[in-house]
C-alpha cells in the first residue's frame, strides 16, 4: 500500500491504532515501524498517550503543512480520540478573459443541429424576423 501511495505523489493522512509504542524509541517494533514509514516520507504527529500510559494510536502524514493535533477522552472506548487540524492553503483563483462574438440566427441553427445530432435535446429560441 505504501509503495502505491508513494508512486501517486498525493498528500496522505493515515490514522489508526497501530499497536506500536510511539513514545518508546527503544522498542524494536517502534524502530522497525518508524524506519518503514520514514522511508516513504511519512511522519508521526501524536506523541502523547492514547490508551492508558501508551501512545498506540497515531496520525501519519507525508507532507509539510502547519497542523495541530489533540487527544480527547470522550469515554466511549479504552482509546482516546485523536484529531488533526491542518492549515491548508489553496491557490488563488485565476481569472481568464474570453473574447467572443454574438452568434447570429444561422450560426445558432447550425450549432443546434450539430449538438442535436449527438442525442442532446435543446429548447430552441425564437428566430428574429
């Protein structure tokens, strides 16, 4: 899965209960998991406990953006809820000027017949006489 994601070059957020002790940097399972996700450009976002005194749940991202994470214990599970808020910047909309000329009745009829032959249905405007 990580190879396929990496080839697509998309920005990805993965989350879940990975059953890895993220705040125990000497744990062999953590070291292996960390090396794998880092090799695909992912980083860990949660460092506080998510189940008891352990950090087993996490949110992984493969991009650099401003973000904030939190853990909340709603009392519905033995795991805390983890959330991430991302500051996403969207590029400004570009305006484009399109020049056109009015279509005359003859041109409209020709256009209408070309589109109509494709199985489309149009309401025809009244011709000017």
